C-alpha cells in the first residue's frame, strides 16, 4: 500500500510550473493556496527555472516540493531588418546556446514527470 493513500484513495498531485519573474510566480502561489484550501490533503509541487530566486516558493506553506529545471530563451526582435538579424552575432550565439539549454530542460522535465507518475 502506498504511503500517500488515505482511506483507500490516492492523494491528488498538482504541479504548478512557471518562472521568469515574480510576476509569473505570484499567481501560481495563489493557485496553490486555492488548491490546498479545496483539497488540504493534495500534494502541490512547483517547477521553476534553474538560477531563479525561488526563496518565496521554498518558504510558502501551500507548496510541498520545489524543483528547478534548465530552460532556454529564444530571442527574436521584431522591427529589425533581416540584415540586422544576420549581423547580430551576440543574439545568434545566445539562441544557439539556449537551444541546448532547452533540450536539457526538456529532458529534465521528462525525467521529473516520469518519476512523479511512477508513484
């Protein structure tokens, strides 16, 4: 029998995902509080980005577990000519680098979700 089963019924698991700034995390914390108020026995987990300040999430009473995965950013600037895009070596390099961060994040998420569904 699983440790998370209560009276023959498994506890529900919720995973809230977000990042980038406090503007993205604050609504997720409100959702976590609402989920916990509706189902106090539910497990609410947060997934954020490696390198972000997750101290608000780590200390929040509605979050049971916190995970950080790798993520990349695709930079695209509208309003510039094609020629300007081709000469912007820094952005090209950052997009190239972040493509691999995206792939690592995809793998991290796949492993994290795989580990969570086995329970």
